[in-house]
C-alpha cells in the first residue's frame, strides 16, 4: 500500500521574550504563528470502516493539535523558567494566560516541543512526518522525524 502524507495548517497568536538575547527580542513581543503538521501513513483499506480510504481523519488531527498546542498557546505569553523570579511571580497578575517553559522559547525550541506533544497523541499506525512553525511570514523552523530518530 502507498504511504501518504497529510498536512493540516493552524494559526495562533503568542507572545514571548528571549532571556539573555542581545537584540530587541529580549523584550516581550508577539507573533502570528502558522503551524503546519504533516503525518504519514497508509490509507485504510476496509470497505466496512467509515474512514475507508483515509490515512487519518483531518478532524482527528485537528482535535489533537488544537488540544495540545493551539488552545494552550493562543493568546498566551511564553517565558523561560530561568527568567528573573520577580518577573515570574508577577505573571499571574499581569497575564491571565502564560506558559513558563524549561527552555528558551525560540521558534526552534517550540517546534521541537510541539513535535513531542503531537507524537504522543497520534494513533499507533500514524507517524508524525514533519512540523513547520512560521514565526513570521518569511521566517520558520522545521522539524523532521527522519532527522530526529
């Protein structure tokens, strides 16, 4: 049976700041992220299965990515856990939605984190092939399974 790749696109707005960075991105700023999630598998070949002919229902992929990424990160402020303790303590008062992560919240680290979250939720017969995370219209990071095996 042929291996087929499916891709679904998502969008969300997120703010972050980069601890110790030597440019403007050390300050809080936001991005309109575009996330492209690609899975790979074989289409179901069972006439009695309501998903016959599909690798995966796009609705199922949408649910996974929305629950694991979009619903969490949309309109949130992402900050490194090594940030100044005073700043971290004020987050609850300043930002209703914030995420304190154990990594520098760069596009590169976020795409890696997202890949791990999505992989855990996919059905056994479906593999995560790649993720592309656009931070701006012209800048993005990509994660490929073959590079991370």
